[in-house]
């Protein structure tokens, strides 16, 4: 595990307490992103701890989703995308030319804003990530599909309808299916891009509980517009503003004693 | 009369004008089909479909032309479908958006508007003469494939575009490669639209006459083709040939053949509409 050696004063540094926890799952050094001439991420450095939930908050257009999508290289296909800086996961630079992006995405799963199940059966949705890896043994698939659905707290609801179309499920169930689909591939990091913004409060609560349980095994990064959600479920919170990381610390600290005036204004609802 | 009344009156006037314009097309079509039915429906029987062409109108049948049309249809499908769909996938999913792809795009749209007889001349030179295929079913099918390729490409691109990008994202995020995403997600999701486009373009191919005449399809062939290298006729050419005869019996034959040709294209269009509806239901 590589430690961050140099510290840029302009960039954020963790407080002393967490500096002592030397483990880092994702290390980002001076990441910059452009779309054509537009600079969406303006040099962000931060370390993300394993087996924790890290929330990214900030007003719309602040670059937090773009930043999140750097970790599984989902920006690669966007026209005009350009990136500088280093992102290391478990010490490996994921923007190295030798990295196979398909392999990376098995390690770094993603759940999107709107539930996006494939127009196939529930079973096929969960098995998809395994099938494209070439796993075709029915027994293996069955057991991993069941395991993933149980982890996503959906098994009891769908175990008798695995052949049914995923599109027939409710929005909340669809989103849990998407989480199950991601878990089936057994990643170590799960990125969530506003996973509950299209859901009702009850479905949202279910997903939040789920996230809470998942952090034992996974490193979770969640982008959210909902500050209560960030404070409820995350261990660390990062506040972004126009492509920059303004403040990053333990969630409790950030929400009770923010260092920066801008953070305070945002979390108290004075702008954003 | 105040202003509101004038506006209402204009509104009514335009409505009547619009109805009139709609009816022109419809009435002409009904008149045409009615006329054809009166002339030809009595002529249609099993013998008409199964008989070989003859000098005597009442003994003549469309068997060779119908078989020629079916051969052309099958071969054109086999040739144009994979090429058109593959080209569309390339343009939509792989090609970098830039000046070159814009140029390609404009040219493909232009090709869709080139008169069919030009394709006939191209087919004559390239397939019949240079590739030495002769006036064969294969040469005709290749020519018609060129003719409908632009239509298939445009239709396929449209239906690929209609697949929500969230599906692509989901597939990529699970570690799928581009090809896996195309094969497992994008093609199944867009198959209804692709099929519709292909069927509609084929129903156009079935009705084409000019390019096949240029390629050298015959008005009279004694036997139905038994392999792609044989000479052939197709229904539209048979109809054209019969209409140009002076005897009344052949006019009846032509009308009857038109009914059969219309049936074939209507059936193909019906299948296309069915798939389109089924496909739309899935996504909305």
C-alpha cells in the first residue's frame, strides 16, 4: 500500500486522527478532468479509506459525479474527455496503459442514479456480469445469483419470480436489483451515483440500510444531493464546489464543525 | 364580421382543404386497387400461380417470375442484412464523431436518394461484366443489396440510437467489453427497429424493376431458377411485359400479377408494423 508522500498545501489533507490510519483504498493525486475546453475537475487529491462509506456532496455541476466516474473509468468514452493526475487503487495506477478497463470494472462496481435494469429477467440481470466473464456453470451461476440477491436484501421478494422481467419490479426493487447485479461480480469498491434520488422515502431507507451493512466488506463511495443521507450513512464526507475539493473529513466533523465558511453555508442550506 | 369569426372561418377552410388533400391520395389508391381487382381477381387461381409463362394468355402463369422474386428476396436479405447492420453498428458505436464520420453520414443519406436505375448501371458494370456473373440471380441480388443498404444502415442507426444510454453504462460498468455490450444488450434491444427497417427496405426491393432490367433480367424465362447463377425474371418485369402486349388476356394477367405483388409487399409491411409495435411496447 502506497502512502501519500508529498503534500500540496493547496490540496486537502486529512486530519491527524485519520492520518494515523495508514490504510488507503483509493489514492487520488492532483486529478484534473477536461471536457474539451471545460475543466470539470480542477486538481483534486484525496485518499479514500477501505471498508468505509465516503459521501461526495456539493451543488449540481460541481464535478462530483465526473470525479466519481474516474474510479471505474466511465468517462473514457465521452467525447473530448481528457484527464491528468494519478489514481491508484490498492497501489495500482488505474490509468496506466496496461490496465484492462474491463478488469478494473470487475473490481470497481457502479450503481447509477436511475435504476437501469436490462430488459431481461431478474435472474439474467444478476447473472450478466458473470456470464460475460465466461462463467456458464449453472450451479455456480445459481448460487452466486442467490447470494447477490440475498446481499442486496431482495431474495425473499423475488425468489419465486426469477424468470420474471426485471422491468416489472418497482423502482426501489429495481435499484436493489442493480446493486445485486453489481455485487454478483464481487468487486471491492462500489460507486453509487445518487442511487436514491429517483426513489420514494421507504425504498430510500431500505437502500441506506443496505449500504450500511455492505461497508463491512466493501469500500463504498456515494454521490448524494441529500445531506441528511450523507450524514446518516457515511463515515467520511467530501464537499465539492465548482470542480474543487473544498473540505474532506469525518462526516461528524464536517457536519458539526466545518472548517470552511463555504461548507458551512452549503450544509446549512444557504446556497446550492 | 369580427376578427374572431374570420379566424374561425379560416380555420374551417384549412381543415376542409386538408381533408381534401388527404383524400386525393386515398381515393386514387382505392380507385387503382379497385380497378386492378375488377380486372384481375377472377384470373387468380392455383394454376395462375403455378403455371410457366406461355404465349397464350389463359395458359400463362407467374411461377417463374414469383420464384425469381423469392430468390432475389432471399439472396438480397442474406447479402444486405449483415453488411448493413454491421456498417450501422460501426458508425454508431465505434466510429469517432468527427468530420470523416459526418462526411460518411451525409453520403449514406445521399445514396438513399440516388435513382435506382443508376444502381442498375453500377450493377451491370461491376457484377455482370467485371465480376463476370452474367445476368444471374446473384448479380441482381447484389445490385438490389446496394440499393437498399443505405436504407438499412439509416434504419439500424436510428434504432441503435434509441437504446437508452443507461443500458450501455450498466453493461460497461459490469466489466463488459464493447462487443459484449453490443451483442448482449444493444442488438437485442434494437432488434425490433432493425427488423422493421430491413423488411421495409426489402419490400422496396421486391417492387424494383429498372435496376434489374439494366442488369439483364429477362421478360421471359422458361424455368424458375434453381441456383444463384441462373437467369431469372421477377414479378414487376413480368407485369411490365404483359402490360405491353396488345391482347386483352395479358392485361388481365398483369392485373392478377399486380394483386399478387401487392399481397407480397402488404404482408411484408404488416410484419414490419407488427414488430415495430411490439418493440415500442417493450420500451414505453
